[in-house]
C-alpha cells in the first residue's frame, strides 16, 4: 500500500458499493477491477467520472514513487458522488490525464456538481459510468492516512458537512488553498492534526457560515496567514489567537464579514507588523477589540474595520508607530460615539473616507495629528451627528480633497484657521452642512478656484463673505446652490473671475438683493443663474455688460422680482430658453439692449402673468413675420 494515500470515509448516509455501477481505477496487471472500462479515446465534457464510498487504501499502488500525490476530491452538491467534466477548452486524452497531475478549475463553479480537483494515476486506464442511485447527504467526514500535503480545495464546497475529524492524519505538513471553502454547515473543527503546518493558505477556512469557535492554539508553527482566511464565518463568536505568536503578517480580508464576532483580542500576535486590506471589515456585531500586540504595525490598511456598525468606542493606543492611514478607515462605524486620535500623532497621510458615515460621532479633535501633510477625499463625510470639530493639527495640509465634511448636518460652526497653507479646495466642499450658521473664508485666501458644489445646501447659512478670496479666477458649478437661508452675500474678492459656470446661487430662496458689481469681468454665464431665488426683489445687470449670451433659465422663478432692465446688455446676441419664465411678480421689463438678438427662445416671458404690457421693439430682428401664403 502506498504510504501517502488518503481515505475519504463518509460516515453518515453512505450506501453499499453494490448500489452503484462502481467503476474504479484499474491497477492493470495487478488485477484490481470493478466493472472497469478501458478508454483510449479522448475525454469529452459529457463523460462522467464516478467515485464511490470506497476505502482507497485498498487500491494497489500505482507507482513506486513515494512522493506521488494522492487522489483528492472536492465535493460540492450533497446528493451525488458523481462529477461531470465541464468547461474544457479542448478534449483531453485520457492517457495524458492519467500520467500527469491534473488541476481542474472550472470557470463557473456551482454547488450542483462535485469536481475532481487533483488526479494522479497510472497505468492509463480509468473507469467511467453513470450512477445507479443517489447518495443521501453526508454530514460527517473522517480523514485517515499518512498524507503530508493536502491538495488544493480538498473539501471545498461540502455544503452539508457538519463535522470533520482530522485526527487520523498526523503527518500533514502543508494545506492547499480553499481547504474548507464553502463548508457552509460546518460547526466545529479540531486543528490539532495541523500542528506542523507553517502557513494558513488562501481561503483556508472561508465561507464556513455555521462555524462558531476557532482555536488556533495548536498552530504554533504558522508564520504566515494568507488572503481571505476565516472570511465570512457568519456565526463565529469566539476566536483564540494563542498559538499564532510567530505570525508576522495578516493578509487581505482577515476575518472579513464575521458578522457574529463580538470581541477579539490580538495580544498574542506580538510579531505582526503588517495588516492587509479589509481587516475585520463588516464585523457588524463587534463591540470590543483589543489591539495590544499590534504595536509593530506602521500602516493601517484600506477598509480597516469598515462597517463594524456595533463598535461604540475604540482604543488606538497600540498604533503609536503608524505613519499612514489608508482609505476608508472605520467607514460606516455607525455606532461609534468617540475616538481619541492622539495615538496617530506620527501619521503623515490620511486616506480617502476617513471615518466616513460614522453617524453617531459627536465630536472629534485632530490637534494631535500635527505631522499630517495630506488629507484624502471624503474626510468625515456623512457624519451627520457631528456637532464639534477641531481641525488644528492639520496646519501642514496644502490641499483639501473632495467631499470635505460633506453632509455633516449637525455642524453649526467650523474654524478653517488651520488651513492657511491650503492652495486648493476640491469639489463638494462643506456641502450639505444643513446646520452651518456662519463661516470665515479668510484662511482660504491662497486658493485660485472655488470648486463645484461649494457649500451646496448649507440651509442655515445666513451670510457669507468672499472678499478674502482675491486670487480666485474660476467658480465651479452649483456655487452655493440651495442655501435657502442665505440673506447676504459679498462677492467682492471674485473680481478676477471670467466665467460663471451653471447654477450660480440657484435656489437661494432667502436672497432679497445681490450686488453683482465684483463680476464686471465676467464674459460668460452658465445656465440657471439665480434661478429659484424666490425672494429676490431687484437686481442691477450693469456689471454683466460683457456677456454675449443670456443662458437658459437665467432668472427663472424669481417670483418676487418686480422689474428687470436689460438695457446694459448691448453685447448680447443670444437668449436662452425660459430665461425669465415663471417670474410671476414681474410688472416692468425693459428689453432695450437686446437689439442684436436674432432669434426668440422657447418660453420667452412664459408665466410672467404680472406683465400688463411689453415693448418688443428692441427685438424686431428676432421677430419673424409669417411667410406669404
């Protein structure tokens, strides 16, 4: 008998071999046969390979090579021991298969099939047949033998398996990838027989939804934990890292989506110096975590504790040596009420989405983070419960990335004093800060561009002064759109702006008056300029004398506007559609200055129900007579 053969013994639900058309590997001259069929033809996808519940220790040895790999099967669908060969790019000759190792990775795996993952046999004879009956679900498995190297995916997809006994395999040195992947009903496993392995491979124990306890005490020789280990063990409630004292790195997706895990203690992992992406992401029940032992870590990875929605507090004290916090740090920790950032005093870069959507966080203090030079996008975005923020400590930042404090609805005030070195502000700056009542823009005096959606929907903002922003040459789309509480705005400081892009002050329904004098250099205006400013009572268009086109919906629905005078806009040659439609309070309009317009737009004066008379003489070039009949 070959020393490294593996026996699969199906404890529950096994039927006698006589119930099958049992066709097994042939030993050739050794005489071991069971309804065998010799094949010299190619193996096509329609052929079916049948494996029965036979102790393959009884199969005579095929080779004298003791290192020859054993037969290992990957059992997926629980009601049959039959696998269908699928998705071959080309037919493969059976003789080639039996003389060389076969690695078969189907492109579309399902639980409805059982796949052979590793096959090595000789001589070149093999039996194939269709099953005579169906095997009931198998719930327990015992592995025996002197196998040293467990092949990849050995028990992958055993969806009915509840218990596995490895105690009969005492010489295992390595375990292949996906060892217990998708053993969805597996409730427990004793890792003692794996005490000689040095690496926990990719997918070692992954998608084992029913597993409740993991004890790594026997794995004292493990130095490496690979990608997606212990990923998606939904019911896992207890984990013991004792035994993993020699591990130096925790790879990507470590404990990802272990949604029942409540407490974790990393203190045994004192040699770990690197954490992979999605570290403990989506552990939604997690309430307590002890990071002691991780003092050697210098970088917090992407999606660190992402969507750990049960965490209310956390101590970052062990991370004193961290210099970089990557994207989406604690994004979606919706129960987090407080966090002390002082252990991150050596951090120089804050990644995208830092503490984003931490909706229960009320206050935060960045003052300890004096070494930060770069702040990523979406800083504290969606922290709707935030009422107090101290940005001092970020004095060395030169750029404020997009979605800065976006949708922080509870903030009433924010001091930008630390940002004296900032020379660029990106889009969606302070947008959706519904409670923001005032802001001093003086610290942003070095910026040259007011970005898209700058302070959009700051509904409680009453007054804003742009006079410090004298270097600005461009204003982006949706400038202060929807600031419905705004009553006073000072546009001085914007004298160098040439173009105003669309939706400038649109729906600022509290504005009664606006002085456009600082915009005298403007040559072009985008659509929806002052549209929806329902309280606007009067406006002087003289500063816009350099524009050549009045855009669509120029002052649409300015229902409180009673008079408008276009006489200063003599350079205009084109009128936009619906440019003052819906101005129901308009009683007087002067169209002089529009003599160069050659065509009337759609919805010109539409809905201006208060106009009793209109002199269209200045538009004579635009009014076409009906063609002769």
